[in-house]
C-alpha cells in the first residue's frame, strides 16, 4: 500500500513510513475498514487482527504522537493502554514490543525522529 495515497494527515503518514522502515513492511497492516479521523489510524498485527494499535496526532505537539495499544477482544478482560506525547522513536519501540517484532532497523537520529 502506498502510504502517501492515504487520506490522512501528512504528519501521520510520515510516522507510518518511519514505522515501516524501523519495524519492517511486514510488521503491521493498516486497517482501512475502521472509520476514524483523518488525524488517526488503526494498525493491526498481521497474524492476529484483534491485536492492534491506534495512532493519532490530534491534540499532540510538534513531533509528538498519541498511541493506544489494544489487546485481543476475545480475552476475558479486554483492555488497552493509552500513551500521549510520544516521539516517533518511542512509538516504534512500543509497537515492536506490542507486535513482537524481533528484528528492528536503524532509527535515524535526525530531527523529528528522536
């Protein structure tokens, strides 16, 4: 999927490209079926669609993102964790754990990627 063709805010599209580079193109799939704001998107584990993350930029500062880590709905105690004001690098690190990504790429040290 061409991320730049998504009807989403450019800041969010940039984050998705960073995540693909850092985690790998196979680490997650973009959920195009769940309706959300143009400043938000769901991504899902490619092996368990109930394991997902909600990424958003609304209400966040410059170079900051919000993240909800959602756990499988078929568990007895459905839950999710909410994080705000995260850097792109921290989002990538948290998603690597959430989606069990063992091999991660190099994370650029330039501005916007801290």
